[in-house]
């Protein structure tokens, strides 16, 4: 994988990141929000890998693995919370969860 | 050391009063009474031990004390006492004593906590008058606000909360500006001399660019002018004064305002001579505006305490007028004004309190004809009303006369307007007398005359105000050294602002004063 | 003896103090004893002092009691200065004062606030004495304000009546206006001499200022400001008529004999300044002339007995000012003394009448008292004669004739002044006898309730004698060279130079003056006694009525001042009652509250908004970092 | 050598141990008190172990960690505050029905995460610490599952935190891509070397600011604060307010120091804007608020703004000021939330203004303590807050950041209003109308003692700050020491 220039890689990562962000902002369903966040995180991971490639260091991959684990943890906790919330709100619409304001 | 004791005694007394307040109501009253008496005794002792005349040769300072506090910043616990501070302390303790007596039958809820606050206010004020370290000064400056806030906010009249907020926020805002000025002064001095210290005497020698000096002075002025107060920064005062309980009003009018005047004398004059001279005409203008504006508003008030509050706005105008005249007469006048105004206005607030006890209103439209049933009250009220309009023979006359005759040397036209203010003072003062004591009694209450306790409060004040009016010399002698100290920076200022003893031969040729008037003293700055 | 000078003012003060402290507790009889007694003793002291003063021929006595305050060389003292001029004044104050106290002892006997009355009266006498005895202007100012206070207290003595309260307040405030001018004068003097000791100023002034120097004029005018305030001269005369709200003895003592002449004293005392400022002196003369005319005409139209007297007081003081203006210092002082006698007499008489008709003030409701109250009538008649300057027999003739004559022949005298004075004299005699005829002649209209007793009659008689004989100590030059008073004042006050050309024909002017006075009386007789219908006919004419109304209102000064000063001030004050500046701060508070409500809307509680916030933040941060 | 590493990591290791032990004990038997005691012990032990580490040369555990005086001080601070939080938590959870024990595991882990952040000198370490902290915080915030507010807060915090850390990571990646290293110091070297800083790198920094700003809760990344503060259980709120923010501040300082970021006007400008915005937004939002927890949330935004002012001063005094202010702020907000905890009962937290009406006459000492805390937040003398504010202002004036300083002064005046408002409510008379919703908390000695301790500390620092300042000077100095 020497053909790809770093800029291209980063661009790809950026696009991915942007997609995740869009999803995050447009979706109201909390689960999809969670998914979009994952996408963003993975985009970051990809960026790390690209960067690591550039400097021919393992650090990039290391970070990526960190991110994966962290993402996993986050998702697990997140899902648990969503479950609880669903019990109370009987919906997954994020806007419903807005009883605290002002 | 005795200086430290004064503060400690007050604070300790306060805590004790709070604790005993849970046992019964009488104790705190007695405790605070005794505490203040003890301090009064100390102060008087200091005075007698140091005959004022003896001060003149060996400099202004009677006693001082210095303890390291925050060495990293060069903050020291420095207290020092000179004639000026001593006078202020005497005033503080006398008024404090009266404040306790006044609240004797007025405050029934949370007596202990009330006296705690009372004593701590006094402690803060004492600190302000004593400290010679700018950090410590700001420290005490703030310390005296909190208890005052509680005094107004808890035991005040119907609109107390609003008044308390207003008072607190105004004073805080201005105080912070002063803090900035203090800090800049600190660093400027540090960068010049390499000694980073907040010590007043060290900082005295600091020199800076005119612009910088101006800014720093404004920082200090912000705090002092709001405290004094000077129009247009006065609007906290009427609310605070009219809403506070009687004791609170007495302390506000009698002491808190004086801390502003004291600050001007102690810090602004010696620290920023050039800036002060440049600013003088405007400051005096502010003073005159204050005198007249306050008088006009006082005339139309219907709330007795509010009326008196505006009269103090008017009277404090004389203070700033005199301070920025930079001559001995005026400053003596200012010091007298601080003391006599403390007494006379305090007395008027106390009278208002007495009336409130009797008829439960402060609205003078509802009063009238009280002389018939309460002649003693009438006579005493007469005395203090006359004091507030500056009748010769009473202390306030000396104050205003000296201030004016001093400020005349500095700026003729402004003095003329200030003098006109005296006429307006007549108008509002007599209005009090007429509305309250003349005419027919409109209330259904029967106004009984002053009780023994009330006489015990008022008679000493009458005697004091008379004494100050007929033989003020002791006070003047006591204040002289420190006033000279404050004026040192101005000894080399243009000849025409020093009082013209030698004028008589310097102007023997027929001079045309009318054309001189504009060029005299502070007025030149206005061009 | 001269070490006891301080006792003269001290005694009345002591009396006042005692009455204030114990007045309510002590037996009623003690009140007048203390009140009148203290003044009596000081009048005795005054007489002794006077005798000694005349005998040992000292120029002046000075007693320094204590230093009031002393700052950097400026040290006014509580110090008393007695010279010929002062002697005259303290004599009048203590002696007339004493008589009036005696009178009041009976006059006020029924009043509830007996002790308050005497306390204030004593306080007044004390302050007045301080005023004239003071050796420096600060102390003089103390007395000056002190008498103002007492006048305030006594005008408003019957405080339950709101009108009295207003009158008192008006008096105090208007005089205070004058005092302010005077105070500024003091500042100016201090600036030049570094002292306010009168004698020092008088000696230094001629070396400092040449004649006509602007500063001198300014100072003199400022002092005049003070004088016109106290002496109720134009333009500050409006308070005196209202001041009649006070009890009659008060009007007699304060608003006729003593306090209102303080202005005369002040100018005489500082005559050196005025000689340095001819312009100012001219002003004084013309103020005097104008005042005496205006007041005279006003007096013509009043119905209230006391108001007539009040206006006549104003007008008589106008004469004194005129005299001062032309530099006839001693003449002014002489007229002051004589005026004190007969005007006090008239007020006391009026008081007796008013009391007799249970507090009826309107002359037209009186009448026919001549038979009922002979003593009052005869004394009152003597007083009126003196006021109207009936030739030869009345003291008023000698004092006023001198002023008329010097107004023409004196150094700064002029025809205008003379004519004004003459016209004034004419009017004076008219209104005086109008008053007499309406009050004492004709048929009785009101029942007499209370006849004056011994203590009221005695002062009347004594004063009557004085107003008859008092004039003979100073005769016109061409009668006989007998001028005790002027000679006596010579050491203090310069003798006026007379235009020798006129001196030879002085007798013509005397006859003119006499004729004027007599004709005035005749007209009064004609209109108000012989043919009253004449007066009614005249008053029917439109012009006369409007003129009458105009004069009656005191030439509309009150209305003018109300419109120009009082109402605008009160309006301004009331309009701004709730302190306009405060709105700025409250506005600030509301603004922050509004901001708060604005910001609070961002806290929707919705995730989307929050994420939007983060995104916006990110974009901002990135753009900023890219732009820079 | 390795042994030495262990020694220097001792506090963290102890915490790890503590968490494991608790987990095992829970597996055996649920017993609140025991767990509580274990937690306390491990925290105390961790703190004690700090004294074993000499404050000599900064000790590097390359490439990730650095242990120096600065780190020690902040770890100590974090441990102590989390200790206080734990002490408060016991009473709080004792009167609640949920399963209490897991709370302590999460608590310890969160503390651990904060400590890791403090000693990190490498993106990797930073990321690890941050996430350990955050993930356990998700759990803590939503710990009272049965309360809908708690869950809502949890989910909000989770999504936003995840999002922000995504930004952070992406930023890191970009920086790494340009500079070729993830160590702070190396990045600093790279920056120093490159005369023209590449665009992407700047963008990277920008994105990192988002992540940092979110954790600090400064404008415009602040919106989560009030909701999370309100929803989370009072002790957890206290934890967020102190430990998590404190850790982040420490990282920020270290990062800036080692990359000497103060030389980059862009960064300065950005942070200046953020500081001013935070001060204003925080204070003005709090102005009319009636929920005490939210008020404190908003005020925390403002206070972070103040801290940034001192931070921007950039010099030694600035850093000391930040640290001092942080200490004062920790004491104060721990005290404040402690009192909320104290007054809360099983139904709900004592967060309504009404709950405090007339408190002075019901529980004078509590009220006095709370008053002291509030006055300290307002920066009134006799309290630590005053000295802190003074210090910050001094730092600002010294480097002549006039704009910031004046803004600070202005804002502390605005702030005054709502602090005083609470005080006024506490001092106002109780009328029977409010008895309805008065809470009936069961008092616990330990929490009361904690509050008292904090109050005393507050006054002590306020009256005699010299001691604390010496300590700070002594420890912080190492932050300037050149790294390897």
C-alpha cells in the first residue's frame, strides 16, 4: 500500500468523519446516533493508521486498537443506557429526552 | 499591639454575642455594648496618652504594628494610627455605641446574629481606618460589606432585599476596580524598585507616567466615589439608607460613607498628586453637582429616611469639594464634615427610628404637630435640623465654612455654587421641621415624648455637636499632623492654590479680581 | 467692668438655657422672672458699661473670651469689641428688649408655651448682642444666623397654624439667600487679608484697595446682599410682612427694633469698605430710596394693622439705607435708635389693641378705641407723630429731617434722593394717621375683651417718653450747635461733609419737610375722618382700584418670586422625585435579565442543539486557526 | 529500573488494586460498608504512596508517562477530592434503594483515569486516561437508573463525550500525521523546528481544542454541563465538577508548557475568546436560574473562564494562579455539592431554591457553611475564593491582559447576584407554605464532618494562604524543567 498518498488517506478519513458527523446531527433515533459516533471514531482510527503509515511506525495501529476497545466499551454502556431510557420514554427519539432545560 | 486588639475585641465580641444569642436576648446586647465601650475606652486612652500638640514635632504616627502575613506577595498585616485614624475610630465607637442602644428595643428577632453582624461591620471599618497595607485595606474594605449586607437584608424594612442587593453590587463593582488599580500599582512599584510589596509607605514613592497615574487614580476613585457617594454613583444610597434598620442607617451614614472620604484623604491625595491636581476641577464640579442635586431631591422626598439619605448625598458633596481644594483649611473642613455629618445625620436617622416606633410610618405627609406632645423630641430635632443646614454654633457650620473658605482659594465659581447649596439645604431641612413638628397632628397615635433611654442616646449627641461647634480646636489639632502629611505632595503646587496668607501684600496694587476669578486655582484645569 | 462684657450676651443665653431645660417644670411665675430678669440685668450692665465708657473716654474695649478655632494663622476668636457704635446698639437691644420682655410677661400670660416663648426671646437677645459685639466677621455671622433662627422660631411660634409655619420658613430662607452672598463676601475678604477680624480688615483695606477698585466694590455689594436680606430691603423685602404672623412683642423686638436693623449695623460697621467702593454706596442709597417709596405706598393700602406697621418698618429702614448711601453714617444710626423707640412703641400699642379685640387684625373692624383705652391711644399717637415726623415736638422729626437734609446736601447726596425721601415722608404721614384715625376714632365696631394691665402699660409709657424726647440730643445745625450724638460717634464714624452752599438755606428745606408731614396728616384726616366718602369715591375708579390692588399686593414681588424661583424649583424637585439617574442602573439590570432570557433559550435540553453547539464551536475554532 | 517505574506508578497501581479487590468482594458478598471502607483505604493508601516518590528530577516512563512535582501535586489534589466525594457518597447512597456497591468501582476507575491524564506526556496516555475517566463517568452519571433524569443526563453525556473525543482523536491523528510523533515534547520540537507550521497540523490542534473544551465545559462546548449536573447524583456532580475538570486542566497546562504553545498567538486568541465567552455565558445563564445544581453548573462554566484568564497569563505566576484557584475551587464546590448531598433525601436531591428557604433558622451551621462556600465562589474575603481570584487577577494584571482582567472583574460582579440570591433565600423567613416540600434527610456524621472540615479549610486558606502557596511553588516548579 505504497501507492496511496497520505493526503488521500487523510481525505478519506475526513470524509468518513464528516459522514459520521452528518449522521449524528441528522438522525433522531438514539441508536443511529450511537452508530454515527462509532463511524466518527473509526474515521479517527483510520486517520491514525494513515499517519502511522507515513512515518512507518506502529503507533498508528496501536492507537487504532485502543480506539476499537474504547468504542466497544462505549457502545456497551451506551446500549445499556438506551435500554433504560426506552423503558421510561417508550421511544428512541432523542428529542424526547429533553426534560431538563433552561 | 493595641491596634490589633481593637479589631480582635470586636470580632471576638461578635462571635460571643452570636453564641450567647441562643441563650437569651439580653446577653448579646450587653456583650456588644461592653465590647464597644472597651474599644472606646482604648481609643480615648490613646488620645489622652498622646496630647495632639506633642504630635507635631515627631511626625503624624501615634502607634503602629507590622506582622508578616503573605510574605510571597509582600503582604503584611500593617496597622498604624495617626490623628486622622484616631478621630475616625472615636467616631466609629461612639456611633457604634449609639447603634447598639438604638437597637435595644428595635431588634427582637435573631438578636445574637444581629449583634454579630453589627460588631463585625465595626471591626471591618476599624480595620479600614487602621490598615497601612493595600491588600489588607481591600480585605477589610470587603469584610465590612458582608455583615452590612445582612443587617440590611435581614432586619431591614419592606423593600430590604432589593436595597441589600443594590448596596452590595454597587460597592463590590467599584471595589474590584480599586483592586485592579492596587495590583497595577503593586507591579509597577515592583518592576521599578524590585521590591514587591503592598505596604502603603513603600508605595508612596512610586512614580509613573501621567496617563498611568490617571488610570490608577480612577481605579481608586471608583471605589471611594461610589462609597462617598458622589452623583451619579449615589443611587444605591437612598435605598440602602431608607431600608436598613435604624442602627444600620446610622452606621451606613455615619461610618461607611466616611470610609470613602478617608480613602480619598489617605490614598488618592498622597499616591497620585499629579493626577489629582489635573483632575481636581472635575472632582470639585462633581462635588458641587452632588451638593445641589442631593438638595433638590431631598426637598421632594416623602419618606423621612429617604429624605435624610439625600441630604447626606448633598453633604458628602462638600467632602469631595474640600478634598480636591488641596489646602489645609479645606481638609480640616473635610475632617470636621466627616465627624459632624456622622453625628448629625446619625441623629436624624435615630429620630426617624423613634418616630417609626411610635407611628409605624416613615411618610412625613402623615406626620405633623408632634411638638405639642413631644417637646423634648422637638427641641432635639430642631438642633440637628439646624445642624444639617449649617447653623453657626453647631459643628456642621465649622465643617462647611472651613471647606468653603478653603475651596474658595482653589476655585471661586464652584464655591459660589456650593454656597448656594446651603440655601437649598435650608429649604429641605426646614421642611422636615415643618412637616413633622409643626401643624396639626394628623395621626391617631398619641406621640409620647422621648423615654429615658432615648434621651440617653440623644443628649450626648447634642452635647457633642455643640462642643464641636463652639470649641473644635482639639479635633483640629489632632487632625493637623496627618493633614500636613497628606498635603506634603502639594506644598510645591502653584502659589495661587495655597491659602493666601501673604496675598495681602502680594496684591496691594488695585487688582481686578473679576478677571482673576476664572484663572484661580483648580479652574485653570477646566480650560 | 470691661472684663464683664461677656456677661451681657451670656446672661440672656443662660436664661434661655434654664428655660429650655426646666421651663416645663418650673412654676409659671418663674418663667418671666428668668426671661425678663436676665435681659434686665444685662441692660443694667450695659448702662454701667456705657457710663464707664463715656467717663474714661477709651476708644474701644476688646475682650477675648476664647479662640474659636485656629488653623494656619486663621484664628477667629469668641471675642467682643465695644466702641461707641456698639454701645448704641447694645443699649437699644438690651433696654428696649427688656421693656418688651416686661410687656410680654403679661401679653403672653395665657399662652401654653410661655416658657418656649421666653426661651426663644432670650436666645434672640443673646444672639443679637453677639452680632453687634463680635470683633470678627465669623462670630458676627454666628449672631447673624442665630437671630435668623430665633426669628424663624418666633414667627412660627403658634405652630399649629400652617400659615405661620410657611411664614417662618419663608423668612428664614429669604434671609439665608442674603446670608449666602454675605458668606461669599467673607471668603473674598479672607482671601485678601487672611483674617476676618473686623478692625484689622478696616485698617488694611485702604492700603490694599484704592478707591473704586473692583474687588472692593464686589465685596461691598456682597455685604449689601447680606444686609438687604436681614433688613428686608429690595429685592428681599417680601418676608417681613408675612413675619407679622408672630406675636406682637416679637414683631416689636425682632421685626422692628433690632434684628431688621442688623443690615444697617453691618454696613455702618464696615463703612470703610463702602468708602472704598462709591458705586456700592450709590447702590445702597438707591436701594434705600426705592424701598422706602414702594413700602410706603404699600402701607397706604393695607387693612391689617400690623402689616401697615411692617411696611412702614421696611420704609423707615429704607431711610436708614439712604442715609448710609449718602455717607451720613451717624444720621443713619440716630434714626435707627429713634425708630427703635417709636416703632417698638407702635407695635406694642398695636399688640394691646389686637389683644383687646381678641386677636382682630383688621383695622376696619376696629375704631372708637380713643375713649376706651386712653393710655394706649395717647402713647400710640405719640409714636405715630414720631413716625410721621411731626415737626419740633417728635423725635422722629429730628432724625428723619437730618436724613432728608443730608440726602440732598450730603457728599453723595442728590436731588433725586431728596425728592424720593420727601415723597416718602409725605406718604408716611398719610398712612400713619390713616391708621390712627381708622383704629381709634369713629364708632366702636368690636367689643373690647381685655384691657392692658400695668406690665403692658409701663413699657408703652417709657417708650413714648423716649420717642418724644429722644430727638433733642441731636439738633439741626441752624437751631443750635447741639449734636451730642454725632460728636459721640465721631471716634468711630467720620462726620459727613456738607455742601456749604446749601447750608445757608437749610431752613427752607426744614420748612418744606414740616409742611409735607403736616399736609400728609391733613389729607389722612380729610379722607378717613372728615369726609370718608372721598376715599370711597376714589376707590371706585377703575384705575385707582387696580393701582390699589397692585400696591396692596406689595407691588407683586411675591407673585414674581413664586413664578420665577419657588414654583420652578418645587416642580423640578417633584418631577425628579424618584431620581432619574437611578433609571440608568435599573435599566442595566433589566438589560442583563433580557440577556439571560436570550441565553436560556439555547439550553433547549435537546441533544441536537448541543451537538450543533459543539460543531459550531469546532468550525469557529478551525476557521480562526486557519485564518491566522 | 522497572522496579523504579513501579514505585513511581505506585498510586495508580494501588487504585487498580483497589478496584479489583472491590470487584471480587462484591462477587463474594454485597456489603456496602465494607466496600466503602475498601475504597477509602485504597484512596488513602494511594495518597500516602505519593510521599514515597521523591520530588527530585522529573521521572520519565518513556514514552507515555512523566512523574514530576506538578504531577504529584495534581494527583494528590485529585485523590483527596475523590476521597471527599467518596466520604459524601456513603451517606447519599445509604438512603437509596439501588445497588450501591458498583458505584465505588466506577468511582475508583474514574479517579484512576484522571490520574493517568495528569501524568501523561503522550497522546496515547492522554487518550487512555481520558477514556477511562469518561467511560466510568457514563456509568456514574446514570447510576441511579430508576430516575429518568439520571438516564437522560447519562445518554446526553455519553453521546456528546463520544463525539468530542472523536474530534480529539481526529485532531491527534492529524497532528501525528504532520509531526510524526505523539509525545508532547517532540511535537514541541517539531513546531520549533518548522518555521512555517503546516495547515493540517493547525487544523489538528483546532479539533483537539474541541475535545479539551468539551471536558472543561467551556463555551461553546458547555451546553451539556447544566443538564448533566442536574441529572447526575449529587456526589457524581461534585466529582465531575472537580476531578474530571481538574485532570483536564493539568493536561492542558502540561501540553502547552511542553509544546510551548504560548508562543502561538492563534492559540492565545482562541482561548481568549473562549475565556471571555465562558465568563459571560456562565454568569448570565445562572442569573435567573432557580435550580441550585444548575446554578452551580453555570457558575462552573464561568469559573473555568476565570481559570483560563490566569492560564493565558502564561508565566510562572499564571500557572501558580491556576493551580491555587483550582484548589480553592475544588474545596468550594466539593463543599457546595457536599451540602446538597447532605440535604438530599431519598425522593430527590435538594436542588430547588425553595429547599433552602430559611435554612439558617432550621440548620444554622449547614447554612453558615453553605454561605461560606457561596461567598467563596463569589470571591469575598476571608474565604479561599477571594485569594484565588486575587491571584488570578494579579497574574492577569502582571502580563497586562487588561481586556481579560476587566471582563473578569465585571463578571464577578454579575456573578455576585445569583450567589447572593441563594444566601438571601437561606436567610429569609420560612413561612408555613413551603413546609410541604421540605426534605427530611437522615444526617450522617461522616458527611457532616467532611463539610465542617472543608469549611474550616476554606477559611484557613482564605486567611492564611501563605502555606498553600509555598507548597504550590515548591511542586509546580518542575513543570518548567526541560524534558529529556
